[in-house]
C-alpha cells in the first residue's frame, strides 16, 4: 500500500510499555512529530500478535524498560529496530541489550527531543545511544567487532 510521499515522514513506530499512562507520553510526542504509531501495547505477547497481524514491521519499536520483551521480539524479528528506553544505565544492562541486538538505547526521562532524534536515527538504519550510555556502547562495539559505529 504505497501512498506516495505524504506531508509527513512516513516512519511507523510501535510503542511497548506496561504502564498505560507513561506509554501515552511518547505516543503523543511521536504523533505530534509526524510519526505514525502503528500500535501500542503493554506486553510482549500482545506485541508479537500485533506484529503478526500487521503486514509490515514498524520502522522502529520503542520498548520501555522491558528487556525480556526486547529479546523475544528480536529473536522472532531480527530485522526489527528496537529502541530501549530505560532508567538502567549500568554496563551489564546496556551490554545485555546490545548483545540481544537492540539498535538504540535512551535513558528514560531524557530530553523529549532525544526520543525523536533516536527514532529518526534508527529509521535511517543508524544506531543511537544516550550520552549516559554511549561510552558503554562504544566500548561494546569496539571490543566485540573492532569497528567504530
């Protein structure tokens, strides 16, 4: 269903957060920035079902705090660009998500512009990491692949 270039960026995002009230904030931010929210849900099993029902993957999947859901979704859909939003900024948590294959990691309650910046980067096949975790990500990529991101 190619509708051509509309007057918005045509990037579809899925938002997964088990707290419906907190989920509303990024959904509104993204919609106000011209992104299409393909679906939003509170749990991983529902997200898997919605991914199956839609005949396309979202360009970016924003997952709040739920590392288990991120791992399950990436196992089933390795091409999915997952953006984690978390309060965890320790090396183990960040590295664990990088090993699972996430494309981005932002710290929850960061500047609202950062969410838009991160979604845009991932939708352009780039990676994005908050300043608070970028050193961990850089060390991870340099240590494990020998490449600079």
